[in-house]
């Protein structure tokens, strides 16, 4: 391998030089996640911050440990493990025992990311798989939602007698209960996973990322638009469907992962539509109330095929038997 | 190079472990290894069938016409599977119930047909018996170890005895299909590590078998140069 100079690329001018690198991009993502973390701390209390810090520490530690054991150069400086940790923390309920969160971090970093070769080689978003493994493996603790007096009255009304566990809006919709108002949904005064509750804060982060050109709007916009259109088709309230559950978090921060999403704009639009379609199909027809993570995982797996279908003409192989002279 | 009797016996345990190195009979192994007792029961059933069918096929190898050998092997294997199944039904009905369809499916288990084709059809009766016992032990060990790990992590018990159950919430995904594949992969990695340098390089065309080859810029024919 050593003789191959893959880093020496010969191309014609002009050569564009950008200051962006992995660490700067990941730093921007972390900054964009701060508003949602702030809302989470406001709604759920300080435990939310503790959980976020723990997940980041576990992810960075596992990344460091695995790279050391595998005798590869260390990559914790690129902050990608910290981003995975924070996004995973956003995907779990605030009261989840810390050791279960550590199991999720292990699956995300060690199994999904490093065993496949580290950043850039993972076939799926590490945080998504970490969340799904926890969701299936620890079904009870992963669906025990904290409530407190900061939340919407509608949430408090359906709380159990001991008044410590409540339901998410999507669960309440499935059970046919009175729902929180759309404004409460948008601001995030509801129960749910740590970072998914506030659509407003997540949108703020998303706008920051788009302005900084860290992500392209293609995936979030097509994802959210598909969810809204399908809500209307199924006769549901589109604002509610957009603000409930993990749609905002998934569309802005998880579906846009560079490694696991298509590279062309048309591919990204197909990817976003697919995510929205599967999310709504799972919400409406499946036994789980929420399907964002499954939808994104499924589209992650389809990404290589989308890339092949949407490849620019110039990069496509010549048609069989008709090579140009 | 002629192998000694001991080598034939021990071949199947690690070096040519039917599940982890030859990657045969994966489906029943993944399906039944949710509880240690099932893994052990399935392993012993396969051990018995494999040994008996190896002996029988080796003894009959001059009588069986080459063109219809596969159906003949299947008939021999199916007879032994039926015996094992009836014995289980009579003496261990709960195990029979737990293993369900996977006992009759031993008939089409690749390990048994594979050893009949690759070994018993060409070697003496005693060698075939030793090969069957060795491969059977390899299979039993794999299924049992895999099932122990999955049962411990997924239910908190080993052979039904509580280890961590009640104190730690079990990670139930381990007794489901994804956990099975995960432990399977970990064990293959472990065996590759243990047999480092002894097992032949299996993949000659490293890149060409990869589904991502069409998209990959590093793709090259004939495998990566090292």
C-alpha cells in the first residue's frame, strides 16, 4: 500500500483551497447543537447536561481506546466522536441509566464506526445505530419519559399517578389523548428524548449550519417537506408531525452526515424524500409510534445505490460496446 | 501430506471449525444460540448425526454411484436425523420443543453434507468417524459458547441459572438476530486471531467481491498489494 500515492492528485487549474477540515466542521456541528442542549437543560434540568457530558466522554474514550488497541493513529482531535456522543445523548431519555448510555456509545463508536475502519468508512450513522440498539435492547428504560412542571399541561394531564413518567406527543396521538398545542410543540415544552423536543432550537442550529455551508439544505428540506406533504395525505396535522419526535433532529443533524448520505444534490433529495416517506409510513402503519431513526438507517444503507444512480454523467462508465473514439 | 489420526480429530475444533472458519451451517447456529442449553442440545444432535452419517457414507462409498451420490447422502443423513429427533421427543421433550424445526433441518445442514462430500466420500471409515467427532465437537463448542455469551448478555442467565438477572437490566437485543450476528462476527474475529497464519488466505480477489467495488476508488483487480 505504501507505494501508492493516493494523496497526490493531478488536476487542472484553478485549485480551490478551503480552510475547512474535519475538526472545524465538527466544531460547527457542536455549536449548532448548543441551543437544543440549552432547551433540554431548561426543560429536563441539570441531569440533561450530565448525560450529554457523559455520552461525549464515553464516545471520545472509546474512540481513543479502540484506535490505541488497533494501533492506528489517534483521531479524537477531529471531534467526530464528540459529535456522535452529543447526538446520541440527544436521542435517549434523560433518566436512562448512565451505563446504558455507555453501551450505546460503545455500539456507536466501536461497532459501527471503528470496526468498519473509522470516520469515513462507517456504512451507517453511528449515533442512529447506537440509538436503535438501545431502543430494541433496553425497550423499557428507553421509553420511560420524564415529565415536570415546565412542560405542557396536556402532557401533565396524561401522566401516571406517581407523576414522574409521562408520554411523548406521538405516544399520546397513538392513544388518542388531547395533544399539546402546536406552539408548545414548536418551543419544546414536551416530553421525549433529550434533544429532540425543541423544534425551534434545532431549526436555529440547522440555519447556522446552512449559513456556515456545513450542510446543504437539500436533505433537511426534502425530508421535512415529505413529512409535511404525507401528513396532509394521511389527514394529520403537518405542524404537529414536523415538531413531534425526532424529525427535526434527524433531518438536520443525523440524515446530513457526510459519510452516510449521497454526494450529489439529486441524490440528497431522493435520500431526504426516502427518509420522510419511511418515517411517515412507520408512524402511521407500524407498531412503533416513531420511525425517524429506522428511516434514516434504511436510507443510509441505500446511499451507495443512490450515489451510483445519480452519478454525474462525466463519471459514469462508458456504455457497453459503444466506447467513444 | 497425510494427516495423522489425531490431526483429523482436532482439525474441526479450531483450525477448520465448521461454523467459524468454514462458515457452514450458520443459519441454525444463529437461530438456536439464544440459550446455552439449546446450543448444547443442537451441538450434540449434530455431533451424533455427523459421526453416524460419516461412518455410514464412508462404508458405502464404493456402492453409491457417483452420479446420484447427493440423494444417497441425504437419505443416510435423514435416517439418522429421524432417529435423533425421535430420541429427543422421547427423552428430552422440552429441548425438542425449543429446537423445533431446526432438528429436522439438520438433514440439509451444510456441515453434514459438506463433510460427507469433502471427507467421508474419500476416506476410510475410521478417519471419517474421527472427522465427524472432531467437526461435531467444534460445532458443539461454537454453538454452546455463542449461546452462553448471548444468554448472559441478553437474559442475564447461563444454562438457566441467574448470573446478572435481577441486578442488571439485560440487553435483550443480544438474544435477537442482530446480537446473534454480532457475537458470530466477534467469534470469527477471535478464531482468525488464534489461527493467524495457519489458515489459508481465503479471499484471492479482495476487492472484486465487495458490493461497493463499483463506487470505490481504491478498487483493483487481484486483491490489494501489501
